[in-house]
């Protein structure tokens, strides 16, 4: 028998039909913290990449320059991301995206920003491979129609079971291995 649970569907998702593949919002970026920096520039437009991990990312100045600077980006496990960030240019990666802005006082080597990626709201939304809040990973199938256009709504979801692929909305064959690991089996039933 399928395993079900009642979850919260995120407000603004609109009307979702039974069988919709869902993802869970399990991560969110906190505000950047540059406490103690000599430079008074800012970090803005912070968003997560699809590979963002829970923990603290560090963005540290490794080369100072007048009205500029080069920063390395280190993930929560202490590994530097290959690309480096430059003041005044948008930085994008699979982990973290942001813009470093120059201030009145220039950054010096060692100035840093910390960005904590913490647990998200835990709400569910329609699976979307392009999302970066955790819902890019399918984890459940909606058990009954729900309209979350104007407010969060409780909904029954299937967490495990065997399902007819023709009845699952948002499903693509490439998702089959990931879903199987969760105990969600998609079959072609004629």
C-alpha cells in the first residue's frame, strides 16, 4: 500500500491536480554577514544555485584593488569553488549567486562575508528541475487536488508506492532512478 502524509503546499502554487510530482523546500540562504570587514562594500542579490549545500559559505578577499577586489568562494565543507568573484560583477555558480558592491572604503585581503544556507520552510511545491530551494528534487506525489493560489494549504501526498506514469504530472523518465531510491516506483500501465 502507498505511504501517505499530510504536508503543506506553498501559497502561490495555484491549483494543483492529483498526481502532481512535488519537491520539498528544504534550503534557504540567510543574509550575508560582513561584520569586521575593513572594506564597507556590500554583498547583494544573494540566491542559491542548484547544488547549494546546507552550512556556511565563505566569500573572502584574496586580492585587494582600488574600487575592486577578487574573492574566493568556499563551500561549507571547506572546498573552494573553481570560479572567483570580482567586485562589481555578478557571480554565478551551481552553489551560490551574488554581487559584491564597492563601498567608500576598499576591501582588504582577508575581508570576508559569511552566507549561511539553512533549512528551508519544509513546504512542498510543484517539482521544478530549475528550482534552487530544494524543490528541484522530486520527493512526493500529490494525493488529491488542492488550490494553494492564495494561501498555504494542507494536502495529502504519497511518499512511497507504485504509480501509473501516465497519471503523474511533471514526471520524466530520467527521474526514475531518483524516485526509486525514495520508494516511488513509476510503471507504464496500458
